[in-house]
C-alpha cells in the first residue's frame, strides 16, 4: 500500500499526488473516513480518482491510501436473493448497521462471512483439475444449485477436499500445481469487474429466449446469449417491459441493475419478486435473482461501476452452465455518469458533451453477452443475455447513447409514446422495431413449434405494414373510398394489434403466453383473414363478415389458460362454419 495526499476536490473527482505505485482502476481509500474510489487517470504524479461516495468535507492535505487491487466483486454462495449497491455492498446489512442511508466510508463485505454453507464435493483427491472444473456444489436456494469451480488459470491435482459446513472464506480444497505450489480454494472467488471472465468458445446465438411477451417472441425475438435495447421516452413502459422479462424470460438466473433510475422502481421489484411464483418451480422469483440498486439519489459515480458489477456477477453464473438474463435500467444514466466524470477531467467532449469513448465503452459492455462453452472438462454450455433500457431525452432516438447502442445490439424494441398514451402496452412500435435474430429463430420455431410459424409471422408483419399505408389513404379521402379487400386488411390488422400484440402485464393469464399458445392465437386471426378473403371473392357482404359471433371468441383467446388451448380447434371450426353459413344463407350462421 502507498499513501498520498489530496490536492484537489471537484464533486466525485479527487486529484491526489505521491501515489507512485498506483495503477489504472486500482481501488483507493480517500480521506480520514476511507471513502471508496477508483483510479481513472494518471498524468505524471497527479492521480485522478473517481470517488463512489459523497465527497463533501474532503479537502487538500487529506490522506489517500492505495490498496493496490482493482475494483473487484466477491463471487460465491449468498449472492442470490441479495440486493447490493453499485460497488456490491449489501444494502440489507447496511440498513441493520447504519440505518436507511448509506453511511460514508462504511466497509461491509459483500458476502456473509459467518453463514455456513453445506459443501458437497464432486471432485476426489488425486483428480487432475483445470480452471472452470466443478469441485463441489452448495444448495444456495431451493431453486439454484451453486457450483464451486476451480478459479480460472489454476491447474493441478486435488490434494485435499472436504465435505461439510463451511463459511465462504474457509478452505474446502487444496490443489497442488505442477510447479509444486499449493493453492487453497475457498467457496468465494474475487474477480476484477472490468475484466471479462474467460470461456472456451463462443457459440452462435441460435436458441430463442422465450419471454412470454407476444410482440417480442413472435415479431422481434431475442436469443439466449443475444443483446437487445429498449429505448423510449418517459412513461412509455421501459421499466415494466424489463420487469416482465425478468419475471417470465426463459432464464435460470436474473441479474437486475437499477442504474440511476428512481428508487420506487427498485422498490417495486423488491416488493413484487418475493411474492411472484417462478412458473417452473412455484418458488418465489427472488430465489434466482440478484439485484444491483444504484438509484438516482445515490452517488453518481457509482452508477458507472454498477453496470460492471452486475455483468461480472452474471458471467459467474453463466460459467456454472446457467442461462442468465441481465437487465440494465438504464444505460442512459450510466452514460450521464461517464459524461460528468469526463467533464471534470476536462477531456475533449464528443457529441452532446458525452465522452468520445462512449461507443467503445458501450460496445465493451454488450460484447460480454453471449452463448459459450464454459471452462472445464464437462464442456457445459452457458448463456448471458443482456437487455439494456435507454432513456433518450424527449424520446429522441437520434441522440448519442441510443445511436451508439444500436450499433452494437441486435434487437431494437422501439417504445412509442403515442402507443403508450393510447394505453397499448407493451408500447413496442411494430413498424420501427427490428430483430436481427429473426431468421435464426424462425428456423428454430419451424422445427420445434410448427412448420408454418415463419409464414404466419411474415403475413402478420405484412398486414401491419399494409394497414399503416391504408391509414394514410383513409385520413385523406375517408374509409368509404377503400375496397372491401382493403377494409378487411384494416379489420384484421386491428385484430392483430388489439387481440394479439396488446398484452396486460397485470392480468393473471394474459401476463404470460407460451410459444405454442402464441402460434395458435395468431393462427386463429389469420385463418379468419384467409377464409374471409375467399368469402369476399364469392360475394359475401363485408358488413356481416366483420360482425360474425366468432370474432368475440378470437378476441378473448388471450384470456384462455395454457392448459385449455386445445379449445382453439373448436374456434377454428367455428370460423369456417360461420363463414360457410354466411355464404350459403346470406345470413350470419347461428
């Protein structure tokens, strides 16, 4: 450790001298209270430090102590069900020790040092192991088995391994390396947050991550190991969409980062998740969730660290072979922290005052997503999917953070203020959103769900685009100028929008829709379109077609429980029967 002195304080930025051993991104303790900071620039003898706590009261001459270690997270049993701040301090422990507000300089270990976990060995004495091999397991929650792995870059023979109850700092195994040195292995690893955890091989993202949200799964899917962004103005539903993904996405572990958003949104997660049941196990969702909370009333600088803290934890669970979903809400607030620190460092600003390296930092973050073959002999597969919300001022999607994000992510769910004001949720605009995974997912769906999946999806998108074009004509000359075929397109597109894309997050059935049910729902709407087209060709009156009783059953299909979707066969028959009856008798078939 080396000790220097403060020479300048500017908000969260502190400049110190006499720290000859300091390196970039080392953690330092600032002032007599020992505030946590990180070295972000070194110019000659002057070291610039980003302090993750309120710096009032710090002045020139105060001590600065370098720890010589990079900003790291503790990885081990005890993370699940936890809520941490941006630098992985457990907020529940801080509340008990210091009250509702984080006391400056408080130093609390991320993982409980006293709680004992039952360790069951998988490896045996004499086994040769390499980084990533599983030494044993701990049942962390009812849902998740925590795998204790050999730290990366360690290779050798297991000299000793124990079974029983241990704390995270007690030695559970000893590994003798080839050079004769012995490595003591505990259940806890430390890892620098800015360094990507290693893996054997990156795999193409081919398997869809089912979310239960129809507009996402059917029109704009994301894959396991994929990247997506949700940009949208205030009040358009970014946070609700991310909450829905965290609740229902086909992922075994969820890491939710509240980065600079309002505290009440994190409170919603904390209140809801323990009550919500995991659809697969029936246990509370919180038992497979890690929360990182760095809300808008917490220090700005710590927002920058919170993103890296969250993704390092997510990579650790991925390395166990789990599918992990990471939600970052929102990267705009993270970019604002970058902008503030860049301004205080007096760097040359880029567009709108953001640092010139904004795009690179965003790319480095999103590139840590992926589906991989993990380290270890068993060739297990893990996936890390990253979904980032972006909050552009006034919903302006041309601003730098949105544009830099779009250059690196593959899925764009554009939230629309007009849809939100019309109470159409999720307010994802089907004309401006896109997914670059759609071709890959279509092949998967055609094989696993139904061979007609891709055809139905393409028809639905075409009808929605045709509707947008026809609406222009209607605004100019009125609906009476349209042919019956065009009016049918408008009617069916309205049905796709209102009966399929619109989804109620607070309805016990409608909140989640399986892929099979999504296919059957869309098939009903497009079967009606197909049969109605034939009927119009034979001279059926459009006014009676749009008022057929079966339309009500199509509209209410979203409220049919998953176990009852076999009843959709009956609705399909009713569609054909009623349209046939209309043609035969010239009246609605009863």
